[in-house]
C-alpha cells in the first residue's frame, strides 16, 4: 500500500485511499499467486479484466452517468501503481484502456460517449490504441495508413505496429491519414471489434510485460460509419497527442509501481539474507541502495500525483506529465538493476520477482513517448523552439 510518508506529503482523500486499497487487494489476491506462471507462459489473463471491471477499476475515471466510478486521476494513478507493484503488464493494460476512455470523454460527441463509455466502463469491453507504424514511431506525423471517405463513412487501410490490447479490443482508437502530409492530415477513428477487415498479423514477443497483449494489426478496407471519426478530420494527430499526454500519467504510475515493488522486495531480502554473520541490510553497500530507492520512490510519487491533480483541476498538465514519466521511468529502470544487485545471484533467477521487474522496467522509458521525447517537451517549455 501507499506509504504513510508519501501520504503526509500529498494528502489523499478517503475515497482515494479506498481505491488504492481495493487495487492492492485485487493485485495480491488475483495476480500475485498467478503472475510467475502467467509471465512464463506469456498469458494475457482475460478473466482478470472481468474482475477488474466488476470492481470498477476499468471505468475508474469514467463519470457515473456513463456507467463508471467517476473517480479522479489521482485515484487512477494510485490504482495503476498498486497493480504495477505486483505486475506491470496488468497495469499497462489498464492504463491504455483508461487512455481510450479519456479520449472518448474529451473528444467524443454525446452520442459517441453514450455508446462507448458504458461499454468500456461497465460492460467488459477493453480499449486498444493503434498509432505506431513500421516507419512512424516517435515521428507519428509520418504515418501512412489511409482513411478514404466513402458513402456513409470511411474505408480504412494500413498497417499498425505495437498495438496494446489489440487482440482483445472491444474498440480500437486508430490514427489514419485523411488529408495531405504531416500532422494536419491525420484523423482519429474508433474501430469496433465488429468491423470486418481487421486482422492480427503478429503477436509481438517482448523482453518484459509478458501479460500485456501487443500486436501488429492490418486494416484492409475496414468500413466504419461517420460516427467513428473521433473529433474532426485533420485533428487526429492532436487527438493522439492529447491521449498520450493523459496516458503518460498512467505509465509514470506504472513505473512508480515497479519501483515500489523493487523496494518491497529489496527490504525483505536485506532483512532475511545473512552474510558474514549479519543481515545484509546492515552493510552500507546494501542499505544505501535501499535509501536511494526510497527517496526516488517518494519523488516519483509526488511528481505523478501532481500531474494527476492538475488534470483533475482542469489545468494544463502536459509538462508535469512528461516530468513524471521521465523521472519515474528512469528511476524504475535504475533501481530495478540495483534491486537485482542486492539479491545477487538469486535476483538473476526466476525464484524471485526481481528479474521480472528488471525486464519490465525498461519499456517504461520507451512507450507513450521515449525519454528523449519527454526531454524535448520539457526543454521546449523552458527554451521555446529555437530552430
């Protein structure tokens, strides 16, 4: 659970603490006993998300009027952190799903909200995101997939890479080109699972987050109606960036949860493992690593909670979200390595979860905008665009 020291520095409401406790309880009951096997088998535990849906976690930020819990972004960040403390793959599934919910809430017409939000929040449908292409990653405006206007809607064609939740999606938010080159020619679409012509071409084998589903999707003359357009034509790149900005709170919370899990495991091992007649935590070479880990965990949490609180207040939060993601992901990767070092040879085996945290941590520096992209965003906010 969230440490009392962090709560003292960033006061949480009773509801926020309850949501964090609920997520932690589900993680310990439903995920912890199974995660080692799921990780080995690369299992996407579909039934888990039915349970998370029933508990309200999948609709945590969706207003009650649309079937959700109506909680705030701080609550969402707390829930993602507690899930990631046990399994980062589960956390990113919830994070991307919630990102789609947020995009529909912000950009959808009332009819789109009334149709999709209850399905995503309370009817067990999972949201997926399709932006990246083989030749368009960080340079997302270079995407080539095409949306052509036809009678009653659009025909979608193209290939998408690294689509989180793609095999299990009830709806996929996809970016397609409706106009000329560059960012202004991109539009966003909501593609239902019933649409014909969507094919899973490849399930991506990854270094970590094995419980997360990542696929390449092919779109071949996929017909969607006019209501599938999310926002206006040509606004898709901005809409994608809006979605990614809110998603960065989730990934920062995921990284923070990984870091919290590393600290939990390191403290327990440092107390139990004896060398040279003493618990290894008595040696400064170990205890200093743990102290640094705890300090960076508090810093990561406070950055995440600040970004989430700004989002809740309706204030700009893009820069704060980038700072939170950059710091938390860097700290997670750094301290996962330190936690493995504390465990010595045991940390390199599957007997302890540290090797899984070590593998899972790296991706947080890459998806939802690489660390380099976050540094560009932060630097430009201070210096302006100089070229």
